[in-house]
C-alpha cells in the first residue's frame, strides 16, 4: 500500500454520506478493509458499507471503540452530547484513543467537556465534494495531539481531496463558509447560467451540459495554472469583446461584494451554531 505508511484501526461512529465517502476513498486508495470499522443504529447503511467496501460493521459503538485506535465521530451535532455521554460511561478507554470529529458547529472544548480533558481531539470540516474525491477538509487539533496523529489524519483525508491544517479553531468557521458552503454558491451561479441559456433557446439538457463542462474546464485551468484567478479572467476577456460586456454586467452588480457578503453571512451563522451545541 503506497499511500499509507501508518496503518491504524479506524472506526466511524455514524454511517451517513460523509463517512461513506471517506471510507470509500480510503479503500479505493488501498487502505486495508479489515482496519476500518463503522457503527450505526440502523442496519441498512452498515450492510451497504460492508457489501461495497468489505469493512467491519457493528451496531454497538462500544464494540467499535474497543476495536479501534482512532474514532471518527460522524453523528449529527444535535445528538453529539448524548453519544459522547454514552461513550464516556461505557467505553472509558476512549480517552486513550485519538478522537476526531466531522460534525459541524461543535468546538473542541465541548468534546473535552463530554469525554474528558485528557482526550486527544482533532476537529475536521470536510465538504460535500469529498463524495467524489475532490473535497477540501479543514483540520485543527488540541495541543495534546501528536505530530504522528496529525500525519496519520492528513493521509486519511488526502484520500478524498485537499487537507488544510488551521492554527486557530476560529478559522474553521471561515473555511466552512468558503469551502463548506462554497459548492452551493457555485451551484447557484451555474443554475443562473443554465437558466439564461434556456431563456435564449437552449433545451435544459444541453444548457446544463454546457454549463457544467465549462465550470469543470475553468476549475481545471485554475488548478493547473500558476496565474492568479484575476489574471486567468483577464486572459479570457478581450478588450471590447463579448466577455468584457458580460464581466461589466457582473461588476455593475458588484459580484465581488455579493460574494464577500455571502461568506460573512455564512461565517456569522457558523458562529451562532457553535453556541447551540
């Protein structure tokens, strides 16, 4: 297995889309299936994970904790305290494990309160393109997390995209507003372009194909170029041409200011949600 030198037994508590995408990326990348566990209250999602990836599954969180070195808490934030309370009561050795979480809005301090201050905790904010191996994951850790722990988790999340370590936990709110919410912003923009094409005579299927391939091509150009995004935009924008007129329309409506407002609104909401759990 070329990509992963540090092979630990890792268990996912929760079996929704995000843990499925991470598990799928790990197995496709060569991670040993017998070193991956998942638990869930209901059976169908577990059966699907076992069938598709050959991993170990259980409906008992405590069995998973006993078997694993690394625990990934991937349940909804609303039930996180309940799940952690049960783990602390019935799996006290969880404090010796590396605990990571992909739940939105729950700060590291809460996990220390739920599980014990000695617990090593890494908080991770992945985004939905992780489902297709093109995600962005923001990570931050408490001071007890070792460099070996960081290296291991980086390699795990590299399977589903780009990993970015953050020095300040507050930066997760900003990363979430840009990378976490960003796909929705792009889909909103793409939907507007598709509807404009349809209004000018294209059928929906052709309009969508044209828009999504253009978005894919633009993203690929951006990732493969050392030029700034502004310079790439200028390369497409001939003076006095049709693209220039389109850009003028966007600038008249202050697209950059709208984007800034959208990100700040999302950051504010992330900060509000952190107070709820």
